[in-house]
């Protein structure tokens, strides 16, 4: 284990030390994703420093009018980067450290998955393939999809725990904890993992039941174990309900075109000769090259498994791991290609994933791991063929990852100073990400006219900013007559507005979508405070209940553990 951690640390250094030296980041095609995540992390950091436990409002967006994007985006990346910034004092370095930690954790989890199968040497190779994969390189540098990047180790951990569940138990605490962590890392990656693993587990259980798979030592997952896995996954989602419930309930409160319409799903299939020819492609590298590598791994995994005469001699745990990985890889690949076009067209639950290409992450990782296991079993008595196959399996993605790294440092990389520049902020705001539903096009004119001070000047008011916190803002306003004042804050139902301590019922301004409040003659204090709402309260209650169930189950299992030591392990 110590060697695996050391090698994982070395791989992370190979990836991220040049980033620290160069200070580069990258985005594909002029995308603003890197600057957006950096500035959202800056908002998160600012809110945490003001004592906000779970920030929801990105106060700097749209020239200070804000956006509730932190309510919907998974909090783990932003929280980790912000917490580390408190220690080292540099947000950019903190982001690099968080990405490096996620990369190391990916390698450690991949190694541990194989170590549980008594394949430590192969686990070292699996860790290298996962950490140095071209997909990870593209996710980090080309797209700067940093929350997606840090979800990779938690997706692996969820698969690892799902593979190595203990038969006979209805509650598997590791599965629940991994599922909860995956939701907090990236909710769409979690959705993909739950969907594909669930279909795979159900298919294996059904096939196993038809062939006598209800035996305790069967390589197929028995029905009661499948039910336990499902319950544990639901419990994991409940652990993250303090984030998941408010996030899902707030989706209708965003402008639809700011969330999904800029990326139609029918242009994002992998290996798409039909839809690609008709609608075009977003990212040829991601939609053609990387899926090609992934499918080669998947087909090689199926072929070697089919031809492996020694597979029946492998332990049941090995066969279960191989089958789950092959099924998950096949299902995620199917859903990512245009073969699943009818499902995307007619099933709303599938379209919640937004883009078919998002499934490439799960398909690539599971295809690589399935290939390693299948090839290892197929070449058990042919060491030379084993070495040649594994060498090719390592060389192809390594060459592609190296080429992508050279392209990044030679052409695509941009200096870190851009992340905090006014130009980055302007580009992010004009991209229109996650505008509140009631935001109107006139917000730009409102800002150009001076925002609050312009509105006060136009209506002959005297205005003074008293507080400008992340989730609490206050102004002192003096009016000669009754007027309606547009506050520099987008209307959103979580904002509670008071006038001299008396709750108001403000409406969004028709032209801009900012909060409009009536001001009577005299000097008054207007205050806007963010309230988490009933969904957040319910989510916290559900998370607390789920945590209590996990704690109680852990104590009960620990109490029963001495009685089970005499039982031989199931292989």
C-alpha cells in the first residue's frame, strides 16, 4: 500500500508540478469554465469567511447582482479549495492542490480495488492508467471541469464498494458513504454511476437467479444483495440531501436557456456518424478520439473474458468485479452513443444528465479496469502475451496523454493572472451561466446606468450602502416622496426583504429582474437576507436522519463482528 501511495504521489507530481511552475490553466475553444470555477470558488471563500456555513449565492456574478449558482453546483470542490486557501493563502495554489489530491486518491482507490482481488501488481498498473489517462488530462486542462475532475476518485470508490459488498447484509455503510460523497462532488456523475451500476447489478442478479445465482457463493449478485446495494445507495443520497434537495428543487427557478439550451443533447453523442453529420460536433477530441480508445478497451475486455478458459478458476469476487465493470462500461457506452437516441428523445430522466458525452468519464474508467482484469485472466498461462497486451494497453493512452500535455503547454495554456482579471469576470458574466428565471435583458442597462447609485440619482434619492455581505445586504435610503427603488440584487425567492424591520413583498423589476421595493417618504433601512428555505431545512433533517442510521448500523455491525470472526470469508 505504501508503494501505491508513493507512486500515486509521483504521478500527481508529473502532472501538476509543471502546472505550478508555469502557472498555466486551459480552456477549450475560448470557454470561460476555468475563470468561472475560479471566481465561484472566490465567492465561496468570501462567504465562508463571513461565517456562511453552506454558501448559496455567488455575489460577484453579473456585476454584483449575483446568482444562486452555488445553490445548485456541488459544494465539495469549492469547499475544499476555499478551506485550503485559509491555510496557504492562495486560491490558485489551493485549486491545484485539490486537483492533485483527487488525482492521488483516484490512483489509491484503483489500486485498492485490485488489491482486494489479490492483484496488487496489476493494481499499480491500474492506478497509473487512471491517473495519467488522457480523459483526466482533457477534463482538467482542456475543459477545466474541475468539479467533474474531483468526482473521478469518488466514482471509483463507489464502484469499489459496490463490487466488494458483503453478501447477506441489507445495509452497506461504505456504499452509502461513497454514494453521498459522490453526490457532493458532482451530482451528474453520481447520477450516471447510480444509473449504470444499478442497471448492471439488476441484470447480473437476474441472470444469476435464472442460473441458480441465489447461492451465497454465486459470482452473480443475489437478489437480497441487490436490494441491500439499492438501499445503501439511497441512504447515501439521503446523506447528501442537505445539498441535493435544495439543488434539485431550485432548478425550475433558473432561466432554462442559461442551463441547457446552449448545449443541445443531440450534438453531444460519442462516435456519432448520423447525428454528427446532421447537427455537427461540439468537441471532436472528446466525441471521437477518446471514445475510440475507450471502446477498444471495452471490446478487448469482452473478448478476453469470452476467451478466458481460466475464468471459472478465478475466485467468485474476481468474476463479480469483472462482470460489474464490463456491464457498467457497456451500459454507459451505450447511453453515450447515438444508439440510445430514442431514450434521450423520450425519457426525461435520461435528459437530466444534460449531455451524452458526460458518460464518457464512467465508460472510460470502467473499460480500462475491465480490460485489465479480463486480459489478466485470459493470459494467465501466457506471460509473454500478457506483457505485450498490457504494454500496448498502457502505451496508447500514455502517448495520447503526452500529446495532449504538450499541446497544452505549447498552445492552449493561459497564464493564471487571467483568472482574476476584469476581462475574465466580464466574459463569465456575458456567457449567461445560470441566470435566475426572472432576470430580464435590461439588467445590463441597469448596471451600465450605475446600478443602485444610478437608480437613486434618477429618482432623486439619497442612498448609502450599510452592509454588502454574501448573504446579507443593507442600504439606507432617504426619499422625498414614495418611489419604487430597484436594488442591485437579482430577485430570487430566498431573499427576504425588510423595510425598517418590516417584511416586504418585493417583485422583480420588469425590465431587469432585480428586486424592486417601494420606499415611502423619509429615511429608511432596507435589508435583504438570504434564507435557506423549507427545502434546505428538510434536506438537513434527512441528512441528519441518514447519518444516525449509518452510525447506528456501524455500532451494531461492530458489536456483531466478534461473532462473525469464526466464519470463513466468502470468495
